[in-house]
């Protein structure tokens, strides 16, 4: 399953990265093309404006303007003095070129490619032979007569300005080749990056799935144990149907104990499942935290006396906060139960509640067996228990601290555990006020 998802993610990531790269390359090419041709177009359009103003005409006897041959030579000379050489052509209304002295000679096939009817009003690029030209047509509103270099009088309707842009086209072709090569290299990089990103994206999914599988396995194991015990003792009861309740009280007590343990386990699983899906909401309201702490201590006092453990509490008065009272009781009972459970006879469990400026700190400290350093990072993991056999004997499910952490974090607080083996454990909890 993961291989198929990994392949799909790699392809999608690589496709997205490659599309972005192509878009960037295309943008660079188009911007460069626009910049190069914009400079050429400014020169041509600037000359068009100057030409329309400064080119004098000689009026013939018929009343039409006539450009003489000497004036054409002067115009060509002035054009040649500009920063960029520009070729000037004249055309008749039937797209016939007018021969002019001093202009660049084009072959008949070249003139075919330069016919004014092929171009619009804006500058355009055309390939003439092995050269590229930027072409701009200037239409004359009135017919203008001119004497060509062959001595013939022509009626001119279009003036055409051409600028050689072969150097610019060559530069754009080289840039295009570079971008194509870069695109190929970018494709390889995109595939590698897509593969890496797919790996990174699957890490939390793998971890989550592994945790889910481990959770299901642990839950199944924890549920199977009490069910097996219940089944075994029930079968023993059925073997002696004539026995009285008093005679089989041991088996009945074991069945009841395991049923309660299973009920507690199912309740914990349901709480965690609802918390994971955000279906379990807290009922926040103003509560007296000091009262809740004292009530929880009083509730656990009997259990401490049974184990011959001293339970002592120091609680600051008037500690008020917004919280879910039922969940706070659950939190305190869980933490106190663990402290008493793992403290030997004659040991001490001390509960301290202190109100600070912006928070309240709760500390539950015991003189019990402590937690091994290698187990300390996992105390909040679900079903994790350092001594599984002993925890099961004591009725533990391995879910208590996981639920406690959820309660604390949902109240915006923090919880941590400090412990030294054979010296005791400290559970430190802080809530914002």
C-alpha cells in the first residue's frame, strides 16, 4: 500500500515542481523577448514619428506630393546615422515595392515576404532569407507620388521601416536552448525532490499507522486477558453445578474482578477514541481547584491507609479556574492512585498545590519504587507499562497517564514526570489561571 502511495505522491510532487519550473522558464523567456523587442520597437516608432514630420515633399504640377531622388538619398543618410540601422521601403497600393537609391537591396522572393498586406499596425518580426527583421508599416492617408531610382513615378500608399533583429533572435535562441537544457535538468531535480517530499510526507502516516496497529494489538491483548480469565473461571463453575455460592466464591470474585477491570479498560479506550476524534468536549465552568484537590485526597485516603502509606496534602486556599470538574477529579484520582500503588508500606505521598500569579502548580510526589530512565520517556504512551506483570496484578490498564495527559493539555496545561529508580517519582502539573 505504501509503495503505491509513495509512487503517486512522487509523481504528483514532481509534476507540480516541473510545472512551476516550466512557468518560470517561460516567464524568463517572454520577459527577455519583450525587453529586447521593446527597445527595437521604440527606435522604429520614434523614427516613424520623426519621418512623418521631417520628410519634405516636392509638389508636382498635378498637385500631388512628390519625393525627389536627392531627397531620398538625404533621408537614407540620416537613417544611417541613428543608433540602430533601419531600412526604409515604399510600397504602392497593389503591394509593389518602389525602388529607392541607398536602400538595402532585396530579392523578389524577399519582397514577397515583406508585402504590407501581411502585417498589421504594430511592429512584427519576419524572417527574410537568413535574416530576421522587425517590420512596421506606415499607411499614408493621401496618395503620394515619388520618383524611383529607375526614373519612374510611383503612387506610394505605404511606407515600411525595417530593423535587423538577427542578433536579438540569436540571443533568444541561445536562451531558449539554455532553458530547455535547464528544464531537462529541472525535471530530474523535480523527480528527486518529489521522491524526497513523498518520503517526508509518509513519515507521519507511517508513524500514525504503526501506532494505530500497536494500539489495536495492545487493546486486543488487554481485552483478551480478562476475557480468558472470566471464561476459565466460568467453566470451572459449570463443572460443579451442585456447589453453593460460598463454595465457589473465589471463582465468582475473580470473574467480578476481571469484569470490572475490563469495564475500566473499555471506558479508557472509549475516552481516548473520543478524544482522538475531537468528539469529547469539556464542560468548562468556574471551579474551586483547591476544593477538588482536597476532595480527591480525602477520597484516596482510605486506599493509602490500607497500604500503610502516609498521604499528606498542602493546598493553597481560594484557587479558582475555568475547568471541567469531572475531568479534574479523574486526573487527580489517576495520579494519586499511581503514586499510592507504587509506594511501599511506610512510604509517603505528598500533594502540593500552589497558586502563582498566572498559573496554578500541582505536584504529586511519592517515595515509591520510581521509574527506570529508559521507561521515563514512554510513561504517557498508551498501554505502556514498565512492569507489565505487576501492573496487571494491580489492576492497571496502561491508559491512566495517557488520559491524564489529554485532560491536562485540553485545559491548556502541561504535565511532566521526574523520577529516579528506587527513590520515588514526581508528577508536575501546571494550569493557566
